[in-house]
């Protein structure tokens, strides 16, 4: 068994071809806690992939990471899916930015961006373009192109399964390679010298600080304008209803007070305690 699998994986790399038989995902809808089961949007789709696919993806991921790390390609603002970096590191970076501004009498504005179906909306042709642009070895690009294309999914509820359907866009949910592929897709996200960009996976926030709130707002708006053009170019959509602006100011009563703060989830926390 081990010998046969080794031979298959070696041939995958020799021919830069990912088997179609491993490209069908089984999607199991899971009802979100406390939600109405009659509303489709209240279900979270869990994607199950072939075990053989996941084993092979580990080897592909090793080669991809070797290229990315060796050439220092990854976006420094992205803390997700990277060894030795966790949500805590990004949170500390954001909190330090806010509190150090307080020490200088500055207020901080933040915009928490909610990327709509981040993995599902990745433009595959655009991703391949970026892999080539960042000088990924041609054989690896060819293999990743094979991995991404001709993918299918079936929906399973109980013992019943739907007919298979083609995935027209996106990268595989639950895939070992997918988080790193998403990181590559957003490598060139615009930054500005007047703002701080923080990213963990698809959690993205922009912060700006100044003693004058008008300058803070202007810096945020300038960055948002650049992002808007970039989102359109790379077919990325925001969930406007879940994107929020928050204003951090050192209160007169207590340093822990946040001015007019709406509760907002960032990296799994309900708020940043200053």
C-alpha cells in the first residue's frame, strides 16, 4: 500500500497532474447554533476531501512553502497560516498601535473588513497569474493549475447525496494547500504609509491614528479607495453589512473605555480591551 501510494505521488510530480478522482468534495451542511433550520443561509458548509488528496497536498505544500519562504514572498502583514505566527501576535500588534497612539494623545480609527466567501470567490486564473508573477517554478504552477481545475462537489445530507456539480470558481474548502494559496492571492493587497494593515487569513483591518480625527478619517478613506480598485480588479467582494468602522479614543473616565465602540469580532474576540 505504501509503495503504491509513493509511486502515485511520484508520478503526480513527474507529470504535474492531479488525479480527477481526488477532486470531488463532499459538502455537509451544518446548522449554525440557535438558527432557523428552514433558512439555507443558516447552514455552514463543511467540505470533506479525499484522504489521498490531503496526503499528496502535504508534499505539494512543502514545495510551495519552500519557494515562498526561500524568496521572502509572503505579505508581511499576513499573520495567518505561517509558522511561529498566531492570532495573538496580530492582536498584540494592533493593540500596541492603538495604545502607543494614546501615549501621544492620538485617537485611532479602524475599519474591519468582512471578505465575502473568501476562498469560494478566488479567481483561479488570477491566482495562477500571481503564481507565475512571483516566479513559482513552472512545473509547480502546472501541477497547481491541474489541482485547481475540473473540481466537483456533491452535497450530502444524512445518507442522501446530490448529483455532482462543477466548481466554477474558488479554491477547495478544507484543502491543505488552500490557505497558502489564498495568502498568495492577497499578497499584493495595497498598503499606505499613513495606515496599518493587519491580516489573519481573511480577517482584515485597517487602522490610522492622529491627534486630529479628520486626518485619521482621511487616511482611512484614502486606503479604502485604493482597496476598492484592487478588490474590483481581483474579483474580491466585501460583505458591506458586516464591515464596520470603530473609533478608539482614550476616555476621560477610564483608559479602558472605547468611544462609541460597536462589538465586533476580530480574530475570534468580541472586542479589544485597551
